[in-house]
């Protein structure tokens, strides 16, 4: 073995435990014992290993070590967009709830990418995590195929999966928000304030959560004498998406009396466009959203919203994980949302 050549070849790349072992002419198990200070290692070999670790600035894969060390108490948590305040809020509260019960959360951002999402799932399975919490991503796509359903259900036989999307055809545990009652309360409130001509703004029809929110609004509008415009202006779920969607709506010959946005970010984007166009909220048009982000109460006027109870949602997720061995694998639990009325829809505020 030419130890010199091994060392020269790795000077410009991240070193591995295998290469440390090769240069020290020991096994990887011996290197591991030195790193973790466990077991006996001959003094000369130990000094050689420590010298190489320092020379090449070797850093063990801390995530892998943590997973192996705490695999029974580690929960994998997958989100499609970590920059979303909604997903970040749920993760934050879930982490707090999990820590109280002795669990550690490992967050992975799939970026809504199919291949990356599958790789993350494979990693969690290899690490033998306690459970996998799935927020959105492919599970939220209405066009989800049977092949992917089978993939999830196959993993669920090894590692419990908690879906945070309501998917009737998926045979795994699910925890999700129930917003039908609060959507009905929103319609009742808008009708009471005198808004009868309403448009829906933002989101995409192929996203399961979006389709469900729209359905709950459209199906109950007639009860309150409200007309929902058929033309829904779609956009992504960001503030910028709300900007663009509202710009399009402002081109309408006749503005609706109110808009129900797919989430608070879109509502905030829409609100910012009304300022630019000298359209007054709520006098000229009312705006509401979903999720109750913190910022929605700080801007003026505050955004009326169907609020997610982040703490209750987190507790439900962790409670299901803690009791996963004692419940059916297709157990469904819901967390009730509630309506919070603010200045963006109150004409007499």
C-alpha cells in the first residue's frame, strides 16, 4: 500500500473514515474507537490516527452519528419548502413538543423535488428513525400516482409515516387540519359585513390542500347569499404570487367586494398591491387568508384569517408518534382551525 499516494490524492477533497484507516493502516472500527474514545487502541496507532485527523481536518458525519446513536428517538421531518412560514411554524412547535417527550427532530427540505424526496425517505429508512412526518410535497399533488402510493405504504411497513395531508387512498397514519367549520364561519362573517360578490385568489387546482379549501368555500357560499366568481386567479403561494394575482384582478372591469386568498402570504401580497393602486381595504375590497402567520396581525389593516393552531397540530403529531404502536396504521386525526377576524374585512372597524 502506498500511503503517500493516498494522502496526496485527498488533500483537495473531503476525507473519509475509510481513507484515514488506510493511511493509518488500521481498520475503520479502530478509527471509530479513537474518535469516540471507546475501547482500547495501541498507543502508537492512536497517535497516528489523531495526527491524520488533525492533518486532514477530518470531521465525522455528525448527522449520521446522531441517527445511529438515537435512532429510536429520532423523528424524520420532511417539508417541501423550509422558507415557508407555515411549514417553519409547524416544525418549530413540533420540535418543542417532541423534545418534551424525549424525541429529536431531523428536518429535511425536499424542495418539492421528487428525486430528492425519495432520497430523503431512503436515508430515514436506512437510519431506522422512529417515524417520518410528511408535510406536503408529492403527497399534496392531486395527480399522485399509484406507484408513489405503493412506495409510501411499503416504507410505512418498516417505519411509521405520518402524513399531514388528507389522502383517503393512502393507507398510513394522517394528521391534518379540519377547516370546514372555520370556512363556514368566514362566509358567515363576510355576509354579515355585506360582502356578496367574492373572488378566490392564489394557489393551484392540482394541489390537494388548495382544492379542498376552494371546495369548502364554493359549496357553502349559497347558504349566505354569496356569489363566488368562477374565474379563479391562480398563483404560487408567496407574497410575490399575491402581488401578481392582485395585479391581474385589478384589471377586471368590476372588482369583487371581497377576496379569499389561499393563504396569508398571498393575502399580504394582494394587500400591498391595493396600496399601489389606491384601492382601500376594506372599504373598496375586503381581503382574507389562511394560516394566521404572525405578520398578519402586525400589518395594517390586520388580515382576517382561518387560523392554524400550530401548538395543537404539533401535539397531535407527536402524540400519534408516541402511540404509533398502539393504533391502527391508517388512523386519522384532525386539528380544528378557527376564524380570526381583523381589520381587512371589518367595514365598521
